[in-house]
């Protein structure tokens, strides 16, 4: 939703209950019954990173991706993939095993901190991850970096990264997306 708000594209938000999400109809949209799913004129696209990259490609005027074929574009892909490949799995594992296997959870948290440190190093000389400009990589990375707070691991994110996330959450598009999500949730 944040990306849709950044590009200024009209969209319709559909919230589902657990049973709806695991139903046959939704499995035609996502074979594992998960969200998010984007429906476009040609069908469905799932996975957050794929959705965000596709939307940025369809709306180049928004400037969320550097030009095709450039090193900056490769860095945008790199950081966009880093969030679901490196940051999120470690956080999920840590949360799942927090009580049943504290050692495993601690090791997973260490992997997250190592990944978060790599992000912090990339941000050491810039406000944003790629070319000193806000883009899709920032959407995806900052979203992953906000998970530890919700999962009960707020100390796993450095103060610099917390400031990065807080700064991005001040963006008007982010604010609109959260407002729209809250409105939809109270209406359903």
C-alpha cells in the first residue's frame, strides 16, 4: 500500500478473514493462501518484493527505481531482495523459537543483527540505500526493520536504524497508507 501511495496509483484494498485467506478462491490468487496479492489487468502477482518492483517499473515517473541496466538499479534489487531473504527469515525464526528453543532464537536474532548492521553500513553516508534517493529498497528494508519492535526485540535495531525507519514513516505516502489500512480494518 505504501508503494501504491508513493506512485499515486488508484487502488482498491480488500481485507480477508483467516478462513477467506485459506479458501480455494484465494488460493487461485496465491498458491499458499498468503497476502499480499496484487491484481492487475493480466492476473495476480504475489510476494511483496515482486509487487513493489512491478509497481515501480510500471510507474517510472515516481522515481522509485534507478534506470534499467545501471549499477544503482542492481543495488535497488540487492537491497529489495535482502529484506525478505536475510532480515525477515531471521526475525520469524527468532519469534517462533523464543520460548521453545531460546538458543536457536538467540542465534536467529544474531543473524538479524548482522544483516541490520550491513544495512546500517550502507546508510552510513546517505539518508537512503541507493543513490541518495528514496526508493523501493527503502520501503522494503524499513518495513523489515520495523518488525523487531512488534516482535518484542526492539533492542535488535540500532538507534541509527530506528531513526531511519522513523524518518521514512513520516513520509506522506506512508501516512496515507496506514490511514487507509486503519479505515479499512475498522470498516470490516
